[in-house]
């Protein structure tokens, strides 16, 4: 009898526990494990500092400077464009795959604010061509930008047009595993404007490329502006070289780390007068500083 009574008691306890588990979320019983911290990676945008390097030179210089990724600005000396054949695209992909440098992105100048329907369509279709190029060459996405709010058009109408265009190219890019990276740029660089655009884009593979503009520091300041759009950041962020004092890059780095960001910080500089040796020196020094930041 005692054995039977103990058995019934244990059965009742198990039933009660099972019912409680069904009523409570699994997370209430799971041990809370801290998120594994992600590592940000450092690379280069070839806007000016790599514009005159062909692909082999670019890879060699990035390896020398200990940079792990690159965004190719289109129509530069690398000459990686949609005109490449399938075989040529495979060659580009292999060059990067065989190196220590990842082809992260293509830096296009496509934009979606034009009130002219034909111009807008050309930019949308051009974006799609580069999505295919990025896939074939082993990149993970392309950069586009909103460049202006034409004065002859109501601001909200242009914002809606940009968002609608981003949704179209985002749906296309998703079919090929690519991300659309909207650079915070030009006449749309104020964070409230860029937020109003991205909030109208439901496609999750469309994200923001933070661009280290002076507008980031306006209004409530860097932290508040960052917080307002941090959930829509893309896998690529543009920064200044790390010896530069023109932007609080260390503060941005800390904000990103607090969000466990694991994407690329790509150095983009506009001074085209520096020698190749000086560019490589500054990039190498940036890599050293970046490694120190990662440890601190």
C-alpha cells in the first residue's frame, strides 16, 4: 500500500509540474546564459584610399594593413562591374576566397529620390544588377543611398518613394541572400529623416549603413540618435580612420559593442592626396587601435 500510495503521490506531482510548464514560458525554467560577445571586424571602403588599386593590389595592401574586409566602390580601378562575364565573376570570388580579405560589399551610388519616373526606374534596375554581381562575386550585399529631398516635391512623398523603392530592391535581394545597406547620406543624413524612411521598409534585409556624419551629433546627440535606429543597422558601418579626431568613433564603437554588434566597420576617407604608403600606414595603425579597443 505504501508503495502504491507513493506512486500515486509522485504521479500527481509530475502532473502538476507538467501543467505548470505548459502555462509558463520555457525561458522561465531555462538557465539564463549570457550572450556570447560578437567580434566586430575592420575593413576598408575604396572611396578614395583604394580607388587607384586593382584587385590584386587592393588585396595585398589590405592584408599588409591587417584589414579583414573591403567594400568596392563601383567604377574604380578594381573594375568589378556587371559587365563582367560569369567566368570573370568566379575569378574575382576566388581571388578573395584565397586571401585573408573578404569582399563584403559593393558601394554603389544608386539613389531613389528622383521625381522623374524613368530616372528612378534606372536606379532600381541598376541596383538589381549589382545585387546579382555581389552574389556571383561572393559579397553579402550592396550599399545604396538616399541623397536628397527635392524641393519641388513634398518631403513626405519623397520619403515614401524612397522607402517603396527600397522595399522593391530588398525583396529582389532577399532571393539571392543579399543585404541592401542604406547609407545615411547627403540631404537625408539627419537621423529623424533616415528613421522615417527605414520605418516604412518592412524587409529585414534592408538595413542602415551608419556613416559617421556630423548630423549624427545633432539634436539629442550621438547616443540618442543611435538608439533611435540601432535595431535597423546593416552588417556594414562606415567610419573614419582611427587616428582621426573628426568624429567620436570610440563612443560609437562602445555603443555598438553594447548592442553585441558583429558586423564590419569599414574605413572610408575622402583625402585622395595621400601617398599609397601613407594610406597603408594609417590603415595599419587603425588596425592596431582597433585590436586594442576590442580588448578593452
